[in-house]
């Protein structure tokens, strides 16, 4: 396998006093993939930050939003095209980097690139601002009560520079974050995750070929976690920092953030499914079982939107235990079409521990049943203990019966700060009522089982507007 450049850094070799770049080759999957990355030092990274800011002032700050959207759309179209060389490269290399199977990578790329096309981006901007104009010029707001107040104008401004720190191995998350910054006319530095350091670089390289001026406002690369001297350079230079990762990472950045800077956190999150008795009948139950199994299988359950557990209400035509059996059959079917990726020894051991505990519970008559593949491909545990237990992931799901779905509020209250997506299937009236209670609990998204893995571009990411949280407003009175 030839080595691939997994970075895009305008100004890398042209900064003041910059000497020859030193390179690092990182090997993945036993040498199946070799990625070339520059060894950065604070001086060189500071020069790159300055270059990105200068390019933002020249090429991005006054660029009409329609032109920005058009360039992103063209880059996304290339990554969506399975015949494009960079799309083929992504499909070939990402399985080795992330551990996902090739069919999984292809599905994720198809779904996520669709969210980066012009119609989705235009819908996002309209949902956030009403019209695109507040990012281009001052726009008039309605007069005050009764139409008697003074006319007021507003305009939105994005950060001069946004610093993105990524974690995990879910492809596309980094690209989405970079695109959001572009839409508010902010330059970006992206520190890639070790588990997926490539796709954002391929996007940035593609954008730079389509529109060199826009491409000069994005810098992405990887450097080892804990490189506080490098991070300090970007934290000082960025108005806004967006962090994806565990609680320790978020807290570390918070402590080091210079005064007056904005921090946007996307820390650890939990998602789950709730299924009411009234929808557990006949073909509907079969469809829901298929939807739940696919939500578990997508991203191999690694996404923040992936369900850890499903609470199923008793009293339906299909019992919770019967529903569990349907889901297990669907997990087996999906494995043939969308194979689970590779596991580390630690991940495989965690699944075996959960299976062992379930087997003892089944033998001991504690209301537990286990369905599992011969290998570790999928695991379903039916458990009558309603206490919430997080999954060890990689397609291990619990089905738990409840007498009433409303009981979930008590069981999930201890985890309210981590709650994100709920896949809720119930009658329309109950769904609306439960959504209100879940919102008060801390949930930020209530959706169907089918839609769980694929939030729309305009979703309020962890409860905030994905573009509005990036901008500041100026009022002209």
C-alpha cells in the first residue's frame, strides 16, 4: 500500500523561518495503510494559524454564502461519487483505520455526504437563521410591539478561527464540524482523532482543488493527544473551540482555555430506545425490530446516537421477550449484509464478560435470556431488571420490560447530563406527552427508531443550534 498524505495545512512549508518539514509515517492494521503526517512544533503551527487567519480575511469573511455552499456541495459530490478517486481511497482505507467493515464505510459515506450537499446546507442555514442574509449583510428585524418600535438591523459573524478537537472513529463527524464553521465564515484548525485521521483531510484536499481560496482557510492534521504546547498555540489563536470527546478531554481543554474564548462541548452521550405496547403488533413489531437492530448495527454502536438499551412496555400483542427474539433474528440477518468490524482484544473480552454474566442470570432464573452469535458479532440480552446499564457497544443491546414507559424517567434521572437521543415508538398522543417529559429530563432529540442513526443537518446538536452557537450578533439600531 502506497503512503497517503493525511493532512491539509496551508502555509506548512512557507512560514517565517520555517525549515524543512520533518515527517512521520503512521501504520495501521499491520501496515496495510501508511499515512504521512508532518511533525509540528509550536512555531510552525503558529505560522499555520496566522496563515489561516489571513486567508480567512482575504477569501472567506466577505464571501457570499451562496458561493461557499456551492464549493462545499461540489466537494461533497465528489466524495459521494463511488467512481471518484478520493471516494475510492476513502472506501479502501477507512476500514483499516476505523475497524469498520467496507459495507459499513460505504453506507456511512453515502448517508453523510448527502448531508453536505447544497439542499441540506441551505435547509440548515434557513432553519438556523430564517434566510442566509444575516451572514452576508445587515437585515431588518420587525418593529417592536404593535409595529411602533424603531427599526433594527442585525448581522451574524462567525469566529475568526475555530479549533476543532475530534475523538472516536465515526467517519464524517469531523467533516460536518468543519463545514459548519465554513458556513459561518470561520477559518478552522482541526486536530484529527487517532481512530479516524483521514476523511477530513480528503475533504479539505478536495475543497482546495475545487476552490483554492476556500481551501486555504482550513487546516487539518493529527498530532498525539496530550501535546499541550501545540494545543496552547491554537487555543490562544482561536475565538471558539469545539471539543468532541470524553469528560477528561473536555475538562482539560476547559482548564487551559484562555479568558474570553468560547468552548462548545460535545462530550460523552447516551442514547436509548422506548417502545410502547400499542405499537407491538404483527407486522409493525417486525418492522420496529428491524429498525432497532439496524440502529444498533450502524457505526457498530459507536455513535452518540446509537442505542445502548431498549425499554419495551408490557401488554402489547408481542411481549417484550417476544420482541427481543425478533430483534435478535434481525441482528443475525444484518450481520450477513452489513458485517460488524474488527474488535480489539479488550472489546472482545468485554462482550464475553457481559455474555457470561447473562448466562449465569439465565441459569439462576433471574429473568434473563441471551441470544448471541457464535462469534462476538452480535449479542442481545433480555433482562427483567429495569436498572439502566450502559452497553459495552459493538452490537450488544439489552431489551428491558417496563409496565409503563413513564417509569423510564426515574431510571434515567441519574444520567440526565449524558442523555441525547431517544428512539420513541408509541401512539401520537403518548409520544408527544413522553417527549415533553424526556425534554425536561435532559434529552435533546426524540425521533423514530429508523431515524436514530441519522440526525438531520439542522438538528439541535446536544440541544443547541449548530450554527447559531458559533456566531455572535451585532445589532444596528
